[in-house]
C-alpha cells in the first residue's frame, strides 16, 4: 500500500494509475489523514452472446391467441380493475 498526499497524486496521477494496474493500492491523504483509495477495477464478467431461436419448438400457443377480442371479452376487459382485488375491503 502506498500513501501519497493530494498534491503528489495530482502531479503524478498517470504514474500511480500504472502502479494500480500492477496491483498496488494507493491511499491519498490530506494532512496525513487518508481520504481516498485508488485500486484497480475488477473486469466485468463476460456474458456469452445471446443466440436467437433457442426456444424454437418449445413454446406453443393456441392458433387464435392473437386474434382480436370479441365484444364480450373487450367489455369484460375494460370494466375490470387495473389491479385485481384492489379496492375490495
């Protein structure tokens, strides 16, 4: 662990960033009191690329699942509460 004052950190920031990349931890101090810490950022885990069509053949729905609603279904849909059971005590 390396301790430096703020002025030195400002003057030699790129040098300290190089040290941080090598695994060192830099403590920045103001009047010999630690106020900040410079450390390397962990690399984000790489996620595998998504592949389209992985569920092909596994998902099924009725042929009329996307058909327009009948007048009765539409009336029931419009009259039902946005949150089922809300307002009932």
